[in-house]
């Protein structure tokens, strides 16, 4: 499946939440989301631009995801091929990944609100005191929602959370 998304850095979520409610969005889930990223010791996946992620949602479910780069890039949007499968046991998934030769590259926790609005996903993510709004949908729908939610295109972030965390850590040194 192709994933098309865009991420905005915001000061807080007050205005975005108000607008989501006015638009009729449904808050489907909120809580702590934990992600573990895996690679080979030689970082073969990273070299290809791939991400192998195991994710857990408190009180919800577990998912194993492989994200790969698509053949075409679009400068405004982050576009990846995404292959996912639900996992019933986090411990078993950890063991299988280790037995296959993958090691944990990085892990992080964030607080996420998962909203749905007419076929689009809107995520409100808090990570290390930073606030991000992530919209996943088709390009036209992303543009419509960004406008409706009052988001500033100058505040888009193309980087993933791993890069954002690494930069924040480097700045704090």
C-alpha cells in the first residue's frame, strides 16, 4: 500500500482539535504509542531507505511494518510504500526479529491522538515536548485538510521522528 502523508510542527493542538471537532472528525484512539526500529548489524535496511518497525499501542494492538521508498518522490509530500501486518504477541515478534539477525536500532515513545475524517487520518503527536500534526490521505485531501485545520505550510517537516529525535538530542549537547 502506498502511504502519502505530511507532517506539520505546531505550538499546541488547541486550534486543531477545535477545528477537527467542527469538521465532524472522530477521535478513534489516544494514548502512548511505542515504536522499535530494527536493522541488520551492517544497517542494510537503512542503506536501502527502508524502515522495519514494530509498534505497540497501549491497550490496543501491535503492528509490524516495513516502509520502502517508492519509485517516484514528490517534494511536498512524504510518500512511502508500506507493508503491515498485525501481531498478536510483542514478545514473540521481538524473538523472531532477533533470530532473523535484526537488532534494535532505536526506540521511542510518543503520545498520539488518532482522528478519522472522511477517509483521512489525522494524528496529533507529542514527542519530547514537541507537537506535530500528521495527515495521511491522498494529496488533494491532504491539501484540503491542511487548509481546513489552519495549518501553516511553512511549518511542514519532511523528516521522520527518528531524525527529529536525533537532531533534538544533538542540540541539547
